[in-house]
């Protein structure tokens, strides 16, 4: 029977994507594992593999189409003996094939949810499958089901002539109109309360600036996702903020010495490398803070998986350096450079920018003294790092001196970390950075 290929969920948070390019055309024969398309998510462009073999009978979504919802049929594969005439092209809209219907169909076939194999073409049809009076499934093509519904036909009374007895278009067109049993429907649910508007509508804003010159910038998938996720984070996460100044002179001197020794190996450590290591070790020193929010529970992590914000054109990535507490400074430096380069090229795989329990956002290189960052769920906190600048400070003996001081602000999810625990974590970070040699112990 024809197999619908569905828009894949290439990450747990993906809701829609852009079908950037087809790598096959109608009439091509494909096998399991063949690359058939390139899909753009909000984060990256990824190649998409077929899991079934067959002939591409119909391409339902044209390449370049944006906003294609996950589980929308994008193409149809045909088996031997099947014809492209038996394909229902009405499903080729972004609103078609909701995930709930896809899951119901998958369950009836004993299959798995499409998201369980995010990088492969799903073989489960999206519309709900009809059932006979005895509960057994009736096999019918999507087009046959639609025609039967339009004509009021009961598919249980129609004999299929397709492969393995499947009901196809010609069967329902030639069937005698037998009224379909009326299904009982559940009472309509009460309408949900309208959500509070996030601001003036697009039309209202345009009218506000009517007569003024401006350029309208279309939002891409990444910008839309950033706007939605950060709005949700700021509205739903009870943030609180902890601030400290860190004296960097010992670290800068130690870094200079290490870089001279590492120069023959082509390694040059940055201050950010030390910050990553300091956070990773602090999470081990204060293990109750190494946690994530999981809806109705808190998950305490064992390893220090630290996410680092990387600015790219049009948005940002937060690649994750896993097991950062176990890696040397030079290893962290090399990994961070690689992740940052591939992030800017949008070549990161989902597992490289998902996860982690804590994040770092460093704007010091842009001359920013201090700022407050928004917690990126499910992380419990994020460290906002400013630039190191020369400032007058009072020494331990009361003498006024000059030191290089870096201001940091830790934004914390109060559901996971309370004030005292957050203070302990930030103190551990400060101690590591002001006494950098302990990070090599």
C-alpha cells in the first residue's frame, strides 16, 4: 500500500521546519537509508533518510516550503502494483496530518512514534485508520477514506481490490452508497480561556508607524523559536539573580604562562576556557545545584555538561561540552573552537546543542561590563559574564590597589536552586577563577 513520508521531528522541540531541498524526484526508486531530502530546522540543515523502499509516486510538498508542520505528509512511496492515481494529494498542506492522528495510526500498526527515529522517513499514514465492527483494522488508502467520507459510505461494506485487499480509489467510486453508521461524538469541551496578548498585533504596530520609513524583516525559523522560547522562559521561570566581582589578575598571569608552554602544540587558551572549567568543577563541588527542572521533578545530574552561548547570524546556539569537569583546559579549548565554528556554519547535530544543566553567556569581548541573562530551560541557571576592566580595589591589608575585575551575574531558576545554594555555587565559581591553579589539581 502507498506509504506516506512524513515531515520528521529532527529534535524534541521541533514543531515545524523548511523543506529546503529534495534529493529525489517523482519516479525515482529509493531504498532504506537513501538520502531523500534536506530539512531546515530552527537550528540546522539536516539530511533526511528513507526507512522504506519503493518508488517516489508523488512529492506533496515543494522544496523551499517553509512552516511545514511535523508529521505533515511530504511525499508518497509506491510499492509494486500501485499507481500514483491512488494518492490523496489533499494532505499536502502544513495543517494536515496532526501528530495525534499520526500517533494513532502508528499504534494501530504496532509501529513507533515518528519522533522515535527523527532522522528517518516515517512509514505511518497520518489519517486515523477505520475499523470494522469486530475491532479489526480496515486497510484503505487516504484518498479512498476521504471519498468514502464524502459519499457517506461504510468502508466495512466495501471489498478492496488493491494489494493485500486494500481498499483503493476505484473501489469506493464503484461502491453502492450504503449509509455509514453515525458515530457518537463526545460533548464539545468548554473553550479555553483566551491567552493574554503578548503585545500589540502586527497590524496595530504597522498602523502605529504608518507614514514612517522602515524595512520589514521576515523572521526565519531560528528567530521565531528564540522569541517563543525566551518569552516562555521569562514568563514561566521564577528567576532570581546573584552578582559577584571576580579579580582576574592571577588567572591572566597563569594563562600567559600556560600559553607559552602550549605554543609549540598550537594551543592558545582563552579566559572563556577557564570559565567553562571553573563552572564545571563548581557543579561538582555543589552537586545539588547540578540539576535540571523536569516539570514535576528535579533531575540531579552526575556529570558537568556545560552549555556555552555562541552568537551566529540571526540568532544563537548553545552547544554543550559534555563531561567538562573531566577534560583538560586544552581539550575544552579545542572542543569549544570546533563547536563554535560548526555552530556558525549551522552544522551542529541536535545532540550537540541539546541538554546540559547550566549555561554560560559571555559578552565581555563586546565590551559589556555586566548584564542579566535569561535561563534556558530545562537548565537551572546561566552565568552572564562581562568584560575584565581595571578598577581600584581595597586589598586584604586595607591598601588601595588596582586590579582587573570581571563582573558576573548568575540567573537562577528558583524552582531548582534556592538562594543559599545559588550563593554556594557562585562562590565556588569565583574561588576557581581567582585561584586558577586549583583547577589543574
